[in-house]
């Protein structure tokens, strides 16, 4: 039995990271892609700037207005500098510690930080992954925008080399499987999407297959041969169609799918006509029942071309 | 033949538990664990195990894609809620400064010594070079640090720097102090973060800082102000140089993990050593804060060289005591 193949069958192509829980079950998290991370970072930067302004603006106004003696100005200046430094350097640390790996920006983007082995997120990890941000992001950005300020007076080749090195660090998340920054690698963390799936009603619930009595009266009867054509992949594609085809094109989509299936399994329509949706639901229920029964015996037919179960 | 889908029956049995867990998790994620009542708090791990069991079972018997995705996501959310630890902020700070920071220092004392050695080497080289030829001062000391003090300054102007008769306005001292703190902390963090580059920038950083100090010392030496100069530097210098060396040591720890991962993969080695290095770098921010206070206040207010030297010795002894004995008692990490 291989749960991995089931999970990867119709899952959209995001990278996943598996974590083994203490109970011995493998949980899969979807890795946050660089776009999500950049979005979250931009939002966080905005919040940081906003906080800085709120904290420091009163001081600036006081200075400009010329209020206060020089001694109180000195205190205010010290306060402003300190607050600015603390917010700039510890915003991320503060939030990631308090909110278990989330910052306001990350919350908006729907991602969070977890330990790569699934263990609890430690303080050290949060500190480490954030302290390297200076070198990974701020310096490379400075290098790209104002290379002269970064390495004043150095020979041209040295500045070029340092700029190249910094750009490599900035682009590092693009080049590894889990999209981790160097800070993530140093801290043993990874950023994943916060899991969020809505439970939809079971497709089988509204069909006659739910109870034996109704099944006997249904016009949609399929032989074993007809049900042996398709595999798990097609079943889940059909589920996707039944759940997600909406709007004006739904009827058309369903009729196309129904026709395809009817032709493939050579099912003959009953004389009184039939409805595409009912047919598809009944077929789905019957196919799922058959495939689940075989799965219990350890036989998993992955798709229509899979002959290994014969 | 009469049959009923097992997966359907399974879901019917358990759906109420899943919905209960979902509402609990919504509460936890919005407001934190504290908002849960005691019975709810008891229910959470039970429901978590239940849903993890359901997930295992569903993977085996169900082919409903939506159900599988839902259980995956629910189990993951519950896992993060149950296994995420939350320690109060004060406890975090206390364990950090009394246990984690000194212990991290002791584990990496070799890298610290290397960084300190490079600093000392830089000082020695800068000192010797500048003594031989005062023009080296211009090469070694950048203009921003020299601030118009150089071989061309008069001895009196140099002396006045060491014993600045500052108008004692504590407020401006505070401002000066906090400026120094933020500036030095930035340098420290940089030293740590550059450890990724196989330690080479860290070596350069340590050495060049040492050169600057050595060159300035030599300049003052030639004017017969050597004793006064070190009295000016050491009260805060002990703390600050130590902090810079710790940051350099943290950088070297990272470099060591990258260059010599041992039996682990580089990522694993980095993860292990990286947390230690990060803790060190964070701790040095506190050291820079202290150094900034000393530099901003003490140095401007106290001018007696003997007092300055005693203070420097005192700080040295205190730091030695702190790093050698704090956190040695076996407490739960």
C-alpha cells in the first residue's frame, strides 16, 4: 500500500515536505513558494515602516517644532534611535516567537515557519533565521542599488565579487527544493503554507449507492467488467469534475464527460433516457466502491493503463 | 449484492469529532491556547490523536480526494497547535541569558579564541606598521573613524580627545550611547551573518578592526599618550572587543559547519551549529548595549586613568566569571 501515490495523483504541483509525527504518521505540508514569501516579506516591511513612523514621528515633530530643552531632546533622540533599532531588528523575532512562526505579513500570505523535522520551533531557531536577514536581503539590495556605498574605496574586482556573492545569497531560495533562505538552513526551519481545506459533502451521499435498498432500484447498473476499465486517477478526476465544474458550462462539461465514459466502458443507455449528472454520480459511486474494496485487499489500480493488478 | 461503502460509513461515524476539532483549532489559531477552557484543553490532544488515526485509516480505505486533503490539513493544523510550545517571554529571556548564551559561548570557545587572536594580531600589526612609518596611519584608519585626528594633529588636540571636557548633559550622553550601541550591534550582526562565506569575510573583518585599533594606539604612543589612550579605550573596549570576537566566533562556527560538516550533511550541520551561532549573535547585542552605555557615559564622565583602568579590569573579571560559571548547573533546557 502506497499512500504517496494516491496523494500525488491529482494534487497540484506544489512541493511538499513530509514530517513524521511522534504517532508514526507522515504529515505532508505544502512548501511556501518564493512568491508567497516575497509577498509576506513586503507586507511585513510595510508594517515595520508603519510602526517605525508611529514610534518616531512624535519625536521628529518635537524636534522640528523646537520644543523642549536640549537635554530632553537628547533623551528623545536616544529613545528614537533605540526604538528604531529594536523594531527594525527584532520585529520578526518578536512575532515569530509569540505567534508560533507567524508574523502579520506571513499571516496575510497564509504561510508559517515550522521546524524542518517537525519538532517544536525553538527560540534559538527563530533568532538564527532572522539575524541572517541582514546579509541575505538588506545587503544584497543595497549592493544592487548603491554598490559604491557598500564597499567604499575597494578595487573594482573586489566590489564585483562581493556584489556577485550577495546576489547569490539573495537568490538562494530559488535554487533549493524547499525554497529555504540561508537563514532557514542555518536554523533548521522551513516555511510552509498553513493548511486549510474545507470538507465538502461526500459525493456518494446523494446517490443510491449509499444504501443497498436504493441501489436495487437504480437504472444505473454497471457490470464488473465495466468498472474494471478505470483506475484511481480517473476516479479522482471525475470527483474533481463533479465538485468543481460550476456555472453555465457545467451541463456541457458533464455531458462531454458522460459521453466519453459511456463510450469507453460500452454502457448502453436505458430506453427511457438518462440524466448526465445522475449517471456520473452513480458511476462514481460504483467505481469508488469497487476500487475501495480492491484496495482493502491490497490491489490498487492507479489508472486505466495500470495492468499490474490483473 | 448488498454493500455499503466503508469509507462513507467511516466518515459518518467520525465527522462530528473532526468538526469539533476544527472549531477548537479556529479558537486556538485566532486567540492562542490561553483562550481555551480547561475541558477544551483536555479534549485537544485526544481529538488530535483521533484525527491522526482517521487520517491513517482514510489513506488506506478511502479514495475520496477531498476527504483525504481535508484530513491531511486538519491533522497538520492540529499537529502545529498541539506540538507548538509556548513559553512566557520572561522565562525565555531569563533562560537565554543565564543558560543558553553562556553555554553557547563555552561550546564555541575555540572559534572565539580564533577571532580574538585575529583581532589581537590585527592590533599588533597595525601598531608595528604605524610605529615604523606614521603615514601608514592614513592607510589603516578610515576617515570616518579618524575624524580629522591623525599624524598631523597636535599632541594637545589628541590629548583633548582622550579627556574630553564634555558639558555634562546626561541627555546627550544618552543619545551618544544609544548611537554607539546601535552602530556596534550592526557590525556584530554583520560579522555573524558573513560566516556563511566560509569565514573569509569574518577573518578580514576581525583583522581590519584590529588594524584600526593598533594604528591609533601607535599614533598616540608616538606622542607619549600611549598609557592614556588605552585608558580611554579599555573601559568599554574590553566589553566591545569581546563582543566583536564572540560575533566573529559565531561567524566561524557557521563557517566550520559549512566547511567541515563531519558526518552530517551540510544542511544538518548548519542547522545544528547555526542555532548556537544565532544565540551567540543575539547575546552580543546585549553586550554591545552595555559597551555603549560605558562608552557613552562612563568615558565622558570619568577622566582619572587609574579609575578607568580599574573599571576595565573589573569588567574583564566580571565577564570571565559570567562566561565560565553561568548556566553550569543542570537545569531543564
